[in-house]
């Protein structure tokens, strides 16, 4: 999945052969830091696969690098001061919690597919993450709607026009509501069949992409005075 993500990132470059230059600004640029973290995660994960004996020693380093991969998109988007909708604590929380809940959804799916069973507390963690995600997105949009200028216009754009489908139906209902219903049912009763768990993970991922896309494309610049 991370290889696919890197490939998609390369498609945005005008000169893919010069992609290595994205690493040179790691001292000041979160784009460079994120690129470096992605590269190291891919290298170390591949090393752990071909050299299993080294895997226990790479775990802590991989976890630290994964944390950088998790948080750097929000930090990148928060840098441009001209787009106020991309700033604020709730926007940062929604990005981080969204990634955590998507990752946990697929971890639970892998456990269901191989038949090892899911520990009940993981379902409660997922419920807490999804509630936090819904609250942070709702609060971010609510605060922005009451703001003047570009932030308010960006929030109102999510609730009307073409962004409504992506934000409400895919990002919120499919990406949060459906996985939350499966998690609540699983925590309160017997675990569901593996196919339903995988479907919930797929909905969580699709909803995560739709939610991030709508929040990012909905951001607009402050007018130049």
C-alpha cells in the first residue's frame, strides 16, 4: 500500500526522475521529512521481510517512522498561511485520528481473515477513534462556518454543490458511520463474519480518502487586498 502511495505521489511530479531532490530539504520542509520517512519505512520493512531475524530490532524504529508518516500530511497542509481552513487543532486531530482508524480497521481485518480472532479492546479503541474523528471534523467545520473570509467560505462549500456528495455521503456516512456500526455491534456481541469486517475496512479507507480530499480541495485562499 505504501509503494502504491509513493507511485501516486510520483505521478504529480513534472520530472519524476528528479524525485530524489524531495529529500534534500528535510531540515526545513515537512514534505521532505515525510518523503524521507516513507523511503525509510519501505526500506526497513523490506529488510525485515527478507531478513526476519532483524525484524524485532527494527520494530521501534519502524513505529517512530510510521508516526512521522501519520502526522506529516497535516503539518504540510498547515504551513501555507494563505489557506486558513487547513489550520486549527481540530483539522490536525482529524487527519491523525483518521489515519489511525483506517490502519486499525485493516489490522482487525487481517486478524479476521487469518482466523486469529480480534481482542475485544481493539473494537473499543476503534469506536473511540471513530467518535473522535466525527467530533473533530464536525467541530472544525462548525468553527469555520462561523468564521469570516476564506475559512467560512471553505466550510460552506463542503455543505453544498459537488463537495456535498464526497464530504457527507462518502466521507462521513460511509467512511465513519458504517465502520462505527460494525465496531459497536462487534464490541457488544459476537464478532461479525470476516467479509463484513473487510467491507467495513474498505469503507473506512474509501471514506478516509473522500474526507481528506473534500477537506483539502474545499480550502480556499484569502482574497488579496
